[in-house]
C-alpha cells in the first residue's frame, strides 16, 4: 500500500514540476520523453530517518512526501463465473461484474529507429505516429544482497595424472630381522642308476690246504643287549630318518647324541622330559620304570 501511495504522489509531483514541458507532440523533433523530463528537471531525495521523500525542481518548487501508515488488512475474495459475468464475494460484500463486449480491432504499428540514432518512430495503420527519443541512462542502483549459495555441483572428471616426481634419497638400512624357523626337510631325491658291473678279474691259483687246528673250548652263551627300538612320536619326517631310541634288556634307554663333529651314544636319565633333534620337535618323557611316553 505504501509503494502505491508513493507512486501516485511521485507522478503528481512530476506533472507539477514539469508542467511547462510538452509530453507529446505531432512534431517528432519537439517531442520530449517522460524519463528525460523527470531526470533533467527534478531531483528526488529520500530520508530514511524521517521516513520521507523530498522532490525539488529547478523552478524552485519542492514537495515533501511522507510515508503513509499501513491500512487495515483486507479480506480475501472469491470469484465465481456465472452466466453473463462473474460474482465477486469479499466477506459479506458481493459484486457482479458483467462480461464486457469485445472492442474494435486495433491497427498494427511498426517501429523504425531514427537514422541518427536519437530515437524511434512509431507508425500505425490508422495514420497516427509518434517519435520516442532515447532517454539517458539512469544512475546505477545499489547492489542487491548476495543470493543464497547454490547447491554443490557434481564432481568434475578426474584430471590427468601428473608426472612422477624425482626419486627421493635412499633411507637408512633397517635393523636385521630375526631368523625364521627352519623349514621342513625336503624329500629325498630319487636313487641314481646302478653303475655297470666291472669285468671279473682272473682267478688266482689255489693255495695249498693247511693243517686243521685243534678245536677250541666252547664259550658261554651271550645275551641280546637291545630289547626293542622305539620311535617316540611315530614316523614324522618325509625322508624316513626319524631319531629312534634303543631300549636295552637292563631297562636303560640309549639315544644318539651329537656334539660338533663328535657322535655319541648316551644313556638317558629317567623321570625327565626330552625333545628330538631331527627337526620334528617330538617331545617325550621317560618315567621311573623306563617307559617312554610321548
């Protein structure tokens, strides 16, 4: 409502300030545009603190237009088309608007720009014409507030890979890692082919038979030292060379023992735990009775 009041008042002041200027004439050279008349003759200054607009013209006339107060809130209206027109209902008030009759067809007009570029000539089929001069550019208005940020666009396509950078200097050697566990023994290779038999040598001459000696006295019957052979954890290696224990008739248990280049047979103590050295890691125990428990 305030904008409508200010517009009407501004147009009223324009006519009072520029009353000596002709807004339209038949002679196109003497015609004056509304924009040119307003810009050239009068100035408009708004005072936000006082809520007013002051219009001053070169002839000394001026006028102050104050901001109007808000009017009462209107009521919403409903429009329904009925026979012959429309019924407008606003609250308790109604008004019938008849359909208007079609007016006469207007005549077509053409617009041609003046040769010197000062304006444009409007010519209509009914014989009327009007020349509109080009107005001067008005002062630039203040920049509006920045709009809200738009949504992020889709990611662009990946760019091409850049050139490889120069190699960096070699870093210091890391500390040596711990030795890994020994791997299992590989399978034995296949036996090679037997070599060809050599030629038999020539038989030597038989020697002369010697005289038979006297029979010696019979010796005492011997005893078997080894009672059994035991593989503590059963067959575990793929080459079949597990370490084994010899159990004597006396109940002692004998095992092979290596120390550097020296090879030994040793009697194992009872009531102790042992582990084989053939790479299988077999653990076993010999109790007080000489029994081997794995």
